[in-house]
C-alpha cells in the first residue's frame, strides 16, 4: 500500500505540471519513490486524478514558495489596477478642468452670456466666422439631408460661383455637430452657439487628456501627465489658437492627432499584450481617419510622422510588423478620405502617399539591408534613403501629371521665395510670406517657453534621449540586437521604440517651427509632453547615472528619488508663480466691443436688398456672411488659389487704380456694394513692405525697390483715399450709402452718370 501511494503521488505531480502551470503543486521529495514508475500504471492513475481532482490536491500539498508567489502576483495586479484607476481619474479630471477653464475664460473675455446674438457672432475672429455660418444654416434647414444638399450646391455664398461648400471648406465638423444638436434634442436645453463652443472645448479636453496619456505611457507615472498638462496650460498662447478663433479647422483636428500620437506611442511599445495592442491599433485607425477628414493640411502633418517612422525602420529600431500595420492605417485612411471628400486629388498627390510608396518599394528591393558589417549597413541605409526619395518624387510627379493639382505650383513658388531661391512681385505669395504664421519665430516665443521652465528641461531631456538613441543606432549597425526586456538598472532609455519615435517627432516638427512660426501649435504641446516625461522617468535618470558611473549612491534608488522629487519641485514652483495669474484671468472682466462693426452689420441687415452682393477684404466678408447671410465676393480661405486671386482683385480698392478700373473689377463679380475699411486704407505697420497697399503697389508695378531706394510710378491716386473726396469721376461710378469711423460703404452704380 505504501508503494502504491508513493507511485500515485509521483504520477499526480507529473500530470499536474504538464496539464496546468497555474496549479503550482509540488510534492515533497521524501514522499517520492526511489524506483521509477511504470507508464502503464501512471496513465490510469492520472486519469483517476483528473476525475477526483480535489482529493488529489489534498494528497499533493502546496509548497510555501508557491503560496508566496501567488500572493505576490495578486498584490502586483492589485497595485497595477489601483495605479491605472487613479491615473485615468487624474487624466479625465485634467481634461474636464481645462474645458471648464476655457469656458470660464471665454465668458470673461467676451461677456458672452450678456451679449446679443450679433455681438456674439462678431467675436469669431480671423475669418473663422464663415464656418459657424454653415453650422447655423444646417440648423435652419428643413431637414439634415436638405441642409447637406444645399451646402453641396451652394450658390449664395460666393458671387458668380456655385461651390460644394462641404468639400471646399471641410465642413464635416459642422455637419456632425448640427446632427448631434438635432438628435439629442438640445434645442430646448442649450442655445446653438453654446453647443457649438462646448463641443470645441470638449475636444480641447480630449487634447490635453491624450497628452497626459502619452507622457504617462512613456514615463510610467501619471505625475508626468499632470506636469505636461500644467505646462500646456501655462504656455497656452503658444500651444493653441482656440481662445480667439474657435471654429478654425486645426482646433477641431489637432485633438484627434493627439489621440493618434498617444495610440501610436502605446502601439510601438515592446512587451504589450495583444488586447492592448489591438486597442491602440483601432484607436490609431479611427483617429487617423478623422484627422484626415477634418483638416485639409492633415496629410502634411502625417507625412512628417511617417518620416519619423521611416527613420526608425532604417536603423532597425522598430518591429517591421508594426511599421507595416501603421502603413495600412495610413493607406486605408487616405482611401476612405478620398472617397468621402469627393475624390480629393490632393490626397493622391500627397507627400504621405508618395513616401509610403517609396518606402514599401525600397524595402522590397533591399531584402538584406540589415545584414553585414558596420560600413556595409551604413552604405545600404544611404542607398535606401536615395531609393525612397527618388521613388517618392517620381510617384508624386507622375500623379500630378495624370491628375493636375492647382495648388502644387503655388506651393513650390512660395517655398522658393521663402528660402531665398527666387524673388517675386506676386501679391498672393508676398501676402502669405507676410503672415505671422509663415515667418520665423520671434525671440519672445523662446523667452515665454524659458520663463515657464519648459524649454530648459526639454533641451536637457532631448539631449539625453538623443545621445542614448545614437548609442543604440551604433549598436544596431554593429550587429547587436535590441533588448526586448529592459530593466531599470540597464539605463538604456534610447532602446524604447516609443521614446525614439518621439525624439524624431519633436526634432522634425521643431526644425519646421524654426522656419514657420505657425507650426509651433504642432510642436509646443509635444515639447511640454516630452519634457514632462523626461523629468519623471526613472529610466532617463538611470541612463545619466550609468554614463556618469555613479558609485557613491545606489543609482537605482537615486533615480527613483529624483524622478519623484524633481517634478514635485517643478510643480510647486509653477503653482506658486502661475496659479495666481490663472485666478486673476478668470476673475478679471475683459471688454471686447466693436461698435462700428455692429453698426455696419445692423445696417446691412436692415437696408441692403436680399439679392445684394458685398465686396471687401476676405476677413470682413466672413463676418458679413455670418451675420447677414448676404452673398460676398470672397472668403478668408488660404487653401484655394482661385479665391486668393479673387481677393487680390477686390483688394485693388486699396491700390493706386482709377475709378473705372475698380468699377470694372467689381461689376465682373456682380458686386452691389463695396466696403472700404479705414484700418486697411490707413494701415500703419512696423513690418516693412507688408501692408496690403504696399503689396499691391509692388504687384501692380507702381512701386519699385532698387538698391535700397523706392521709386513710385502711378498715374492715379490711391482709390480708397480719393473716393472719400466725393468728386468726379468717383461719384459717377459709386455712391456712398453708409459710413462711420471704421467703414465706408459705397453702392456700385448700375447707371453711370458722367456729370462733372
């Protein structure tokens, strides 16, 4: 009986280890038989053990080590769940508080709740009001379907033209928001303008939440997310334009790009489970498609992102499978957007599609690129760069020859002048170059970032990550594989694919920001996120200590201490300096009132005929269209070259042209009234040659700059000044019908009287 019992206990132990590793059953050594058991006996005994499992477990007692391991795993799981819960709670709280802050600040700045509807609409500045007009139009339409039909065949916005407003102005946010307003029954709960603004502010909450998550994922602590959000809010003038131009496309699109970057950050991580990877992949797919649909410039942003991923692939720093999955996301998003955006040819000729084509073909042509000695690999990488960009340029050229894209020549001409390769007198090109967004950043921009302490920490973190990345690249080119299971004591921050991606991401966008200040809204938020990740990351501190070969203090312990102490000190410093400023902003009532514009809009709504067509500067025409709904001659869109040419022609009222010339231009667009703005006609600008009238004089050849001197050749006086004199021949073509300190409105006479 003793021998049978010993055999039974031994066979039970072997069977349990094969069937389930989770049982952790271990029979004591003294109960085992010294003689081997027969297989004929073991099989039926194990079958019996399966049928009477509970009894068998009693015969095979658990070891104390197995019990301790099980308790430790439960404790670790509980700690992770608690950490995840509080991290998510902090992320959502930060997002909601930022949305409340924006709403409160907007109310204090514009006194929104106490103003009439007309005065509220005037607050949509920078020509962004035209987007809100279409939102109002969708709500006043008999049905949602009828509203879309009218927008796709819109002949009451731009004179002499019937446009597809959904396609030309990317009105998908307005369509979705108006649909939500209808189906949620919000008509009796909230005013349309508050619903519209609330959706935009809600997206900004998503924006900062995604930045929070990105910093949290990279550093491993949600303290980094809080610090990233704090820096983002403090540097608000350089991180967002939502304060003064709510309906702009980038205010709708950039939150989705932030979600896409957060999902990509998680997707690139090593050692993530399949469920997390699939969630990141689906989120990345949805946000990429939405980003492309909302913003016409999105494919240029994704091109820079794709270029960063291409660099990771060249140096073998990311799994090829994951890069192929990201390319699938890009390709599917472009294909769906191409269909949804009425076969937009700009997507087919986009640099994103060209780069992907070149990357895929180069990978196919170079099968053994990642083999061989250091010099051979380096030469193969250089050859791959040549192949990818040659194929991409060729592909783009062929597509543009097959499908002409109007904007391409204009963009190349602009870039040539921007980088000093050419000069031009073209009004549109020079006007774009004079825009603040296309100029190099000022010293004030860097001073603001330095005063908020984000720029110094960003530079330090970037240098550490960059040097570590260079070390990893050198090891990869030397044939050393990357570690998949990194430990804190390894001190290799540059071997994390998500960190390397953000190094390339911030370097590329930072380089572009040094050329075009407008791109700071794409770079500065990730400066805040990247700096917060670095100071809160124990791996980054450990990397520095490993370089320094610190021995006096245990480096792991010191890294953990500094990754907590440094962000805490920064947080208290920011709280002490900037929290009173934020409270002051929210408690101080500002005044935004433009009585001259209000008076002009009221006159148009009361006195102008329904069929009237108004001509003027594009920014003013956006307000006229929003407040009155009347037809205008141009809109403030810088993506449509034809509209910009129209704007140039209408701007001739500020040039040195004859009354007859201006009359012919206005009647060609069937304009009934022309609005002359005193601010444009008598503009005083510190930027040399960037006033509208200066640009017109150069384009018309009325002013010539030669060897630092200016020569004027003009037969007529400046139209906007001469018409105010109220003498012939100006009174023959135009009749003044309204004026105040800021605006003069002239009716374009249909019958010309030549009485002197």
